[in-house]
C-alpha cells in the first residue's frame, strides 16, 4: 500500500506541475498577443477618442517568397510595381542605344507640343523599361475616372473637364517616367546581375556570398521607392483636381460623399479594414487566452495569423528578415499545443462552459 500511495502522490504532484505549467504557458502567450494589440491603438485624453497607430502596409510591402505577390497587391498606390517595374533585364548596348534614342526623340516632340499647345496621345513602346508599370497605372486611373464620371448629379461640362484632367496627368506621368527611363533601365539591369549571382554554381553554399547578395538586393529594391512616391503624389493631385470640379452645393450634398468614395483607392479602404481586423484579432486572442475562454478556437486563430506573418519572410528566401522567425516558430508551436490540450479547461472559463454544456446536453465537449 505504501508503494501505491507513493505512486499516487507522485502522479498527483506531476499532474499539478503540468497544470501550473499549462496555465503559465497560456497566460504568457495570451499576454504577448494582448500587449501587441494594445500597442496598435492609442487614446487621446484631450479629444477622448481612440485612434489606430498601426498599418500593415510596410508588412505587405516587405514580403518575400512565393506569396510575396499576394501581399504586394494589397498595398495601395503601388500599382504592382514589384511585378511590373521590378523585372530583371540585361542592359545590352543595343537596348541602351534604342532607349537613349527614343528618349531624345520624346523630349524633342514634347518640347514642340508645349510650344504649339497641341498635344498628341501618349504612346509608350514595349521596349521602354516601365511600359508594364505605366499601363497598370493608366488602368487604375481610368477606373478612378470612370467611378467619378459615373456619379449622378455631375454636369456634362464637369465630366469633360475630368477627362481633360486625366489627359494632363497622363502626359505629366509620361514626361516624368521618360526622364527617369535610363535610371529605371539601370535598376532592372542591377536586378538581372544579382539574379545571375544567386544562380551561380556554389553561390548558395557560401554564407558570405549569400549575405552580400541579400544586402545588395535590399539596397537595389529601395531604388524604385522614389519613383513610387512621385507617382503616389501625382495620383493624389489627380484625385484632388477631380474633387475640385465639384461646386459647393455638390460637395455639401450626397454627390460630395459619392465623389470622395469614388476617388479613394479601394485598396486603401481594404487596408484600413485589415488594420482594424488585425488589431481586433490580436487583442481578442490575447483576452481569450488570458481568460481561458474559447481557448481552442483562439489558439487556432492565433496560430493561423502567426503562420501568415511567417509566410511573408520564409527563411530559405535570400533577403528575408529572419530576425524573429525562431521566436515566432516557438510561439506557433505553443499555440498548437494549447489548442490540442484545450488548455482553457484548467483555471479558465472554458471549465465552466464545459460543465454547463455537459449538464445541458448530457455529453462532453469534443
């Protein structure tokens, strides 16, 4: 009997230790999620209002790996430059001469048009390094113009002025990118050179070479940001010009609200809702884990969210930011463990819910 008693005591002691460790793990993970969520909001004591101090834009823009395109397309104002402008292209003497000749001819033609006041339609040849990007910008601007001109209550004169504004902004963009075309061509050649270095036999096995390529790639990828910033400024000026066509009466009526919605990038609205969703998710998961409420669901949701974060920076991709990957992997494992053992039934509200469910339905919760 003494041996059996000792075994029971040891088993009970181990069970208590396991429960304490389980509760501590749940509380630690829950507090981390809650604190991360709270940091995304702030309270203004003067106005008495809460504001969101978080944007996933940088998170999406810096994505790497096979899912990078999916995240890049969520960034407003980018016009998908990563896939339309950031295309590796070798700079051969023939391609360089062809582009230089076209730029010279373009500048002369535009100077003559500015003198005479007669403008021809913008035409961009396929060999221009930004051809795909300007086509994407043009498509998105035309969509904005259509949303604006489709508003009921606008006069035909306002619609005509909007079309004229589109033409001016189209030429403004073409002039700017033509002036930057040689630099854009050099940027694409640098991408091509780094891509070749990555594929060089043995380069992937040399840590120093990997780090050097990753560093140079990160520096090169910052080059287009100045072009993207200018295009964003032009987009905002175009939207402001269209909104300025409204009369005071129209601005004060429902037409003003419709115009504001039409001139807002849909991706900007999506990003705003996504920022709210991420903030609510982290706070919600944190609260649920701290309270032991719906622990299994909260753990699964938290694990999926963490997995999506890790998917933006796969450690096997050159240039990926792996600084927090190990910590995220450990926390992901902890969340999956909490979900598997239904940790909320130990010193949590799930214990009460489980008991109520069993009494009401006469069976255990899975």
